[in-house]
């Protein structure tokens, strides 16, 4: 599958909870507005968290219809818990210098901001690089060490990788896990803050979002009524060729509509048309094991949702991800079966449908990008 295939990624949805860092009051022009010079601008962030439900399509791996409803988070661990906002000067005078580094705490269930008003006073007349690091506890890097007034470690931060051990997951939030963690998210935007020349310039709005830096899988079994009852059970599902590493920040990721364009999709949906993974990343397999074997019976349906997460993955050349299903009699239902899928971008739920008929079994794939967190900063004085 080439990069022209479209992957859905959410930027903004119908909002269940709406949080604002500046309230409903229209800010007045402060005395230090610098109408005759560069001046300062107050950057306010509005946070919207969506609780939209699933809108699964089972007809194709990459649905083309624009009415697809994106899947919502299934637990608090897929929501915002912490958000670090790092604003970096990108103008000629102070390029690369950190202007702000703030940690924002969020109550995942309600989406309530606990410690911040999300207002930043920034200089105008230059470009800003705004880095968003969410749920950073899952990342092996000390973002608090990024000091205001010092140079931003751009190459170091943009090279951070999320890594899993071979044949293990990146994050394990399964029912049996004793060390659950919030899914890491991130994005970076380049925003121009012009010099205010009139009152109308004091109120600029830009739409930002963060993206989960991981993928997840679930498996749905559908057994035909005439399937021979052999008293067998599924003991494991194995996926072959998953990447062991990915970049924490999206690397050379392309969106359609573009990252800074307004989406015409009713849900604000976007496609990811390209993304980059580390060239030297190793690949390994993973065995999904149900808590108890899934007994195969004629006419039954069953779903395995293990809530374990992996780096976004991309196979090279003509290789594809493969799958096999292990049975308790020592045989395999699908002896590694090619899924004709070679790329899985971040923020995607990979739903694998396993259909068992009297004469054979087959697997199909549906990719469901699930809802993200949208940030809408207002530039105003």
C-alpha cells in the first residue's frame, strides 16, 4: 500500500467538554501593548475534549466516505492528564530561545484544568514554534529541564523515540496490568504573531491539536452457523512485523487537509498521507493472549480488546504485517496470513475482523482513527 492511501486522523470534533483559559470577557488593550512597536500579545488556549462514540465501518481498511464518525477514547488513559506547552522564539532576533515552558494538569474524566489559565504573554512581530507534550510521564525525557531564556534543544527533542522491548508492547493498560500509564501525545506548530497595528489585530485565533503517539489493536471473531463444532478455543493471536520504535513527535507527517488548513469534514477529520519512522528501528512480533481461551462455537461472535499499545509502524518494500491465530489443539487457524497492510500511523485503532466459515477463515482490517484533543489558542491583547 503506497503513501497515497489515506489515513484518518482527528484534529477537532464535536465537543463534550469545553474549557477556556480566558473566559467570556473580551480582553482590553493593555498599557504595554506597543501599538507603535512590537508589543506583547496574550496567547490564550482553549481546550476541547471529545467523547464521541465509535463509528466503525467494516467494509474496507481505509473508508473513503466523509461521514465516518471517529472513535472516542475508551478509558481515561487515552485522554489528557498532563500537557506541557513550550513556546520558542523563531524570529531573527531570539531564534531558538525558549519563551515559555509550562506544565498544565488536567483531570482526565472531566477534562477540568486544575492549575492553569492557559494564558501566555508573548512578544509579537515574529514566528513562534509551539511544542505540545502531553502525558510526558510515558516518555524517557525530562521536559522540565527545558529552561526559559535558554536555547531550545531542538535536535535532541525532535529525535526522542518511544521504544518497546522486543516482543513486548509500548504501553500495557490491559486488565491484568499493574502499571497502567497515560498514552503519550504530541505535536508542534509554527505560528506567526504579527505586530498589532489596530485593535482588530489583537484577537487572532489559531487551531492546534495534539496526536496520540501510539496505535492499538482489537480483534473481532464472527463464526458461521454451519461452522463445525470441534471444541477448540483461541489461545492467542500473533501479529508479525511491528516496529519497536517510533518518534515521539510526528516526523515529516503530512495531513490532508493540511495541518494548518480548516477541515471541511463535519468532525474536523484529517487524513495522514505520509509519516516517517526511524530508519534503523528493529521489528518484532507480539502475541495477544486472552485472559481465558475464547471457545469457538457455531454462530458466536466475540471481541478481544486488550488495550495494549505500540509504536506507529511502517514496513519497507513489498512486506506486509501478518497475523496468525493459535488454537488450544496446537494448530493455527490462520498460518501467518498477509494482511495486505504495510503502514499504520499514530492515533489509529486497528480493528481486525476474523471471519470463520465452514470451509475456511479470513481476516480483514478496518483502521479507525480515534478522537484527539483539540487546542484552540486565541491571540489577543
